[in-house]
C-alpha cells in the first residue's frame, strides 16, 4: 500500500486508516465528529462503499441491473429496521427511471419538453469550446422544462435577450402567459439595455434593478431552474446575458444538479431570495431607468439622486429602530454616530417622517448646519422623504424665511439678537448636523437657548480633539451607531486593504498613562533617525502600485513628527507637506486642494483631519502613531473611505511595534471588525480575519501578528488587570465606564462583579452558588417587562410573596440558575437571594446597567409573557409558558415542542448548527429570506399529511406558531446562546417531506440590524 502523502485531509478514521496512522513516522491531527455534520460525513462514507458494491455486480443486462436493484432494496430494508425515516414504500420496484410526468390538464407531447443535454442528476463545466456545449443553448433547454426560473446578471443586453427569446416565449406559453420568471440586474456602467428589460416585462417577467450607477455589489451571473419534481438545476459562472457570453465568449459556467449538489443550490435559492427582498433592488420602471442613466452622465445630478434615496439601507433602518426605542423609553435628546458618507441626513429625514406619523402632524423643525451647500442638500432630502417639493425654507446670510416653521439654518445666522428674539420653544424638533461642533460658542449658545421636544445630533466624530465631551447634551448616551462594517457591506464606502507592518520599534518601556503614550517619548523614537521612515517608504513601495500618484494621509504623533515625515518624503521625490493645528486656514485649504488634484502625494497631520474634512480622493492612509481609541481610529480610517471615481479601494498601512503591556490593540481591531470582545478579536487575528465586509481584507506581517496576539492575550480579560482598574468601590455601571470594560468581558463563565470586589478587599468572600454562577447568563435580558418587574422586586428589602402563577417570577427563577430545581421551591429561592445582600446588590446593579443599555423596541403579545424581539433562554421560555414536568421546568432538547395550554407550537432554531466557523451542509436548512420571511426545515420524520405537518400548514384559528432563533449554540464566552423571539409566524409555502421545507411569514419584521448580521447575502 503506498505511503500516505502529507497534507490536508477530511476523511473518517476507519480501522484500516487507524492502523496506518500508528506509523511512528506520521504525525496526525484528528478532530471529533461534529454532532451537526456527522450524519452527512457518515452518509458519504456509506455511499462510497454502496456505489463500489453496486458497480462490482457482474453479469449481462438486464440481469445485472436486477441484481443491483435487489442489493439496493436489501440495504433499504436494513435501514428501515433502524429508523422510521425509511419505510417499505421507499423500496425500488422496477429497473426504470421516471423522466417525465404529465397531468391531464397539461397537454404536452413527448417532443414538447426537451431535456437538458446534461442529465438532471449530474453537474458539469461548460466552457463554450468548439466540442463543448454552449451555455446559451443549455439555458434555453433548461428553461423550457422548469417550473420557475430565477436570473441574476450584472447586465442584460438586447443581443442576449434575442438569443433566448424563443425559449422565454415557450416558457411563458407553458405557464399560461404568466411565467414565474424573476430577473435581478443593475444599471452599473450603463451596460444594461432598457429595450431588453422592456421586452422581458412584456413577456411577463418580474424585473428588479439596482439603480446605483456608481458601484455594484452584484458581480454574479447565475440561473436557477426550479423543478417541483425536486430535480432543480442551476448555472453559475461568468456569462452575462449577452450574445457573445452565451455563444462564443471565453466563458466558464458550472451546471449544478440538485441531486449531487443540493447544498449549493439551497444556498443559491436563499441568497437570491434575500437579494430579491432587500431594498437595493427595486421594481423596474422605464422612466426611472432612463433618468438614472442620464444622471450617470451628469455627476451633480447623480450625486443629488444618491442623496435622496428614500429606501433606507438595513444599517439605516437599524438606527431608526433604535431612535424609536429610545423615545419610547423617554429619551428625547438623542445622538446618532455614523461614518461620513453613510447617509446621516437620510436617517434624520426618515426619522422626521416617522415623528410626523406618530404625532399626526408635521412638527416644527429647525435643521442646523455650518454650510449652505449642506443645508440645500439636506432640504432636498427632507423634501424627497416627505414627498413635498415645497417643504422647508433656508435661513442664511442671504436667505430669509417667510413662514419660519420648517427652517434649514446656518449656524452663523443664529446668533446674537436673532437668537435672542427666537422663542425658546419655537421648534418641536431641532436637528444639528456635525454635532461635534456643539462645544463651540455659537452652537453652545443655540443649544442652551432652545428647549425643543426632540433634539437629534448627527456626527461621525463624537470624540473631539480638544477632549471636551458632547455627550452631556444627551444624558451621557449615544442613542445609535451606524457601524462602519454595515456601510462597507452596503457599498456606501470603498472597501479597504489593511496591512499591519512591523516597524521594528520597541514601545514597551515608554510611559503609558490614561490610555496614552507619552507624546514626547514617542516623538523621540520616531524622529531620532530615518530608520522608521525608511520602513514606511519600503512598505509603500511594496504595497502601493505607484506612490508618486497616490493621495495619502499620514497620521503622526506630533507637529515635529509630521514635519519630519513631510521633509523625508520630499527628499525621496514624493511631494508632501505637513498640516497641523499651527497651520493657517488658507494653508490647510491649499494643501487639501493640492492633494485632491494630485500635485501632492501626501499630507502628514496630527489631529487636523480627524473630523469635518472631506477629501474623497484620498486612497492611502498611513497610521504612523499608536492609536488606542477605537473612535479616533475609525475617524482617521474614515478619511479615506469616501467613494471616488479614481479609486476602487483604500490602502491602509498601520505601522506596529512592540507595545506597552497596557496598550489595547483589541480596540482598534474590534472597531474594524464592527465590535467584539477581546476573545473574539484574538480569534479573528489568529484565523486571519475570515469574516470581513465584502471586498475588505486585513493582513498582518508575521512579526506584527505576533506582537498583536501577545498584547491581546496578555490583556485578555485578566482578572488581575480588571481588579487593578477597580481603584474605588464603584457601582458596576461606574466601573464599566471608568475602566472601559465590556460587560461580556467582565462576566465570563464563573465570574461576577462581586468576585472582583472581593479580590480588591471591598467585600468578604463570595459564596459559590447557582445564583452567582448564573449571573453571566443574565446579560441577554433586554425587554421592559422583565427588567421593570424584576427591578421593582429587587428594590425592596424583602422578597415578593412567592406566586407560581406569575410567569415573571418563574422566569427569574429560571434565569438565575434554578431550572433544575422543583418549582415548589420558588419561595426558598427568593429567600436565598435576599439573604445575601452583597449578591443582591450586584443583581440590582446589573439589571440597572442592562436597563440603561436597552436600545431596541419590543412588542407585547396577548396571553404570553414574552415580547417580540426580546431575547430569552430556553429555560425562560419553559418558565414563561409554565411548562412543568414531574415538578420541574421542562428542559427541552429538540427544536420543536407543542404547548397545549397556551395553544402554540414553539420552534427553536440555531442558524449556525456546527460550532465551527463554516459548515455548508448545515448552514442553509434554516435561514432568513427577508425581514418578513424565514425558511425553516421541519424534523426529519415529519410528513405533509401528518397531524404535525397539517398543523404547521393550516393551524386552528386559535393556534399560534412561535419562532425563537439564535445565531449559534455558544456565544464568545462559551456560554449557551439565548434566542431572539421573532414572534408568531404563519406558513406561506410548504414543500417536500421528511423534512418539510416551510417558508414562514412573520407577523413582525425582524430587527434590521439583526437581519443584516445573520443574512447569507453580502451587501
């Protein structure tokens, strides 16, 4: 037997393989089978040998086939004895393959339904070669026999439409003139012919278009041919709908069969469904299509059209939902933080529309900005949102309003006597753009004078460079943040290529206090000689195509450092200047203009370009200083992320040295990753950042990665480090703010805040009880009902009277680790909780923090103690429903259970069923199709006509089906992840059986932020 080659494997360890692995010359890494993928792996193993046995059968035809059928039936009989999923009806009865099935009302002759050239059970590669199939002809043959067709192409040409027109007509006629054909395409590059889209519509196709002419998130070319028989097929590859691509172009396309590649087609179907239902693709309208193409040739008109896009992106919807929840909780002064270019004004306009609907009138409005251009664009956005071209008046140096009820005013026009003459309550709604200017005297005077019912601040930069906070205008709170990650995924910003470069500096001994290095010490290290500057230049030459044509911003540690770098670049033939707080305004404006025009290659600055300066042409960002602040880091990164015709991505060079032990690398990488604990960031660094927004990449040089990981591991939730940060016996909320610690990092498994206080000597020893061990499992509690009821009880000196009929008492019992205890001991549990005042104080403080951080709206359901879009553990669900078995709460293991008392079925769904990062065989069983629809797979033995199957499809009038969904089994702390309650659902389609594939329609749309996080599709 030949030696086993070295390399990667994905093979079951058989007895024979185990013996071979005993060779002392071999080093084998093995892993346990995952419970969620074991069945698929074992089935493949059985298939391999079943196919070999059947192939080895000897004899002449047809006796050989008869023998193969007999062997197959023997195998099925053996399986039927083991599990009810196989029954005698599954035996093969004849040596025939069913190829076509017709019903009486469908009159099709044998010649009228041509079969694809590639058998329905097989996959193949089509290359348009001289002796190969042509993809255009195969599309036509596939289409005629399909029950539904979905098409996804970047552009549609008239020549491509004509190529397949006859097949489209045959498909239409077969379906009685109403062909189930859906087409997704784009206006990108103006390549799509409107005549082709008109013709598709005339044939009855549904056509949706991305009207974004500047960029496209759609590069895929794919066709999905659904067949109700189960023999669906797909074609995925390089061919758009054009004559050359379909006929003779050098194109590669893979034809996929649902028989041998069901997972890929399921992923195709799920992703297409998400594209179809998301707002980026809108119904084709000929006039709008032509207008958008015309606007593409007029950049100013195109920019205005983009500015007034009134279908919010998912990340904008999430912000609007958060604002609604804040106001419902009584917070009427709210700050929104969103990266430049992500549509802050659209958010403000749509928020105003929502206020109009809620109040039943248009409240008076004052929108404040510092430039007339911003005011004009903002007014246009509000007009588009309201559908009122006459809305709003300008107040500037040259413009005076007549009515002054809805005013877009420059801050310069609101000062002195004019401000004094303005009634304090003149405006119901005040919106301040670029709110980080609020500490300037003119803004402060305005905000102190006015008393609006609603204040909305908009900013990309909540951290001011002068250190003055703006949060005091908002009770110390940020209402909502639009994550940079989401804006990148939506294509609102250019993607970035990040390179972490080892600069060979040692900062480990430099003084580090209050989250900052000594500026003087850093300056000495960076300007003592040109060694580090040479490193910077080498990295640029290696990673930037032509440094002489780049437009770079370099963020330096000091004025001297910026001047040093500019002088060095000048000597190396790269025109550069330093722009700092000491530069005159005209010098800054000139430098920005020269960089944008290409006259300069680089600007080196300290803090000048952190905020408020828009240079879309910047294509390179150099981080030449260690920045720990996540907000400041994102501000600087954001300077280069604006869309511009001359760049397809931003190049980021971050120069990393050996850091002081208290420096936090996890903050900057957490910011780039869209959030996360230190453990999550460490995992991302170790794995090479596998999950990033579309088009983005992060690469760390080996030594830089080693430095980053060493730093993160050293600071990773160190109990001693956290104890050092507890310099006073603060309440929990104060400690989290002062120490800048994530709640999830503090409450790792087995930890609690009281334990930290004990370590510092502020309290006596903490008992190890089920209650203290359960505290980390309280972090998901996020609804008003539980928090209000529990906090009211806990505020009292004595426990409430035990009441087993109260679902919230039962849920508190379950949440604090008592689910395995007889429910009759509810009173004893309450006594135990109140008996330890130190732990009781922590529970009170933890619930206070959770209540303060509650940011989402939830919805009550009649007759149930749950709120839609709140989060619950399984034990809490059982407790809330009062499901008790043998005196204890029911602890369900399966994904479904029936609750007769509350007349409902409860569905528990885990989206990522394997604990590994990516498992294609389990990822596409259950998934959201849109914010309103969810694809779900029943248990493996459920049939359509079983009592359960019928109840799912057509439940009694008083019966509800409740859907609880979580992303994974474990969270980043390795604790069991709770479920988001998506509310009642109803079946809109059901197909197949054992399992049944069901599409549920939700009574309440999923939260936009959550949907954007868990959906399959990018963008």
